[in-house]
């Protein structure tokens, strides 16, 4: 059964697998925290996932990866960021 959510989870999981392959020494020596809005941990730790997700789950299982749900940026935090990063205009 295909769903849009499944496709998004596949994309995020594939990005994580590719990153782990390219950055293997870093993944092996450090705890990696993945911030995502997808329930990736739940999917990858499920023993009933289909083929390629199971392979990716096994491949990522050798690393110390922590998954945290990313929450939406609140309007005030975004406006504070814009104010802090704005270059002042010195013209009179």
C-alpha cells in the first residue's frame, strides 16, 4: 500500500543511509542526532518493514543514532533570528 508519508520516510531514510556511508568515521566515533519531522525511528526499529527499509535499518543499526522530532519554528523565534542576523544600515 503506497502512501505519501511512506515516500517521505523513504527519502529521509535514504538520505540518512547515504550520509552514514559517506561519513562513516564520524558516525562510528560519535553519537549522531537526527532532527526530522518524520517518525523515522519508529519505522526503522519495526521488524515488519519491507525489503529495502529493513536493509537500511540493519545498516544504520551499527551506529549510535538518536532521533528527535523536529518541531515547527515559532513565529517569535523566527523574527528574533531575523533581527539578530540583519546587517544594520548605517546610511543617514
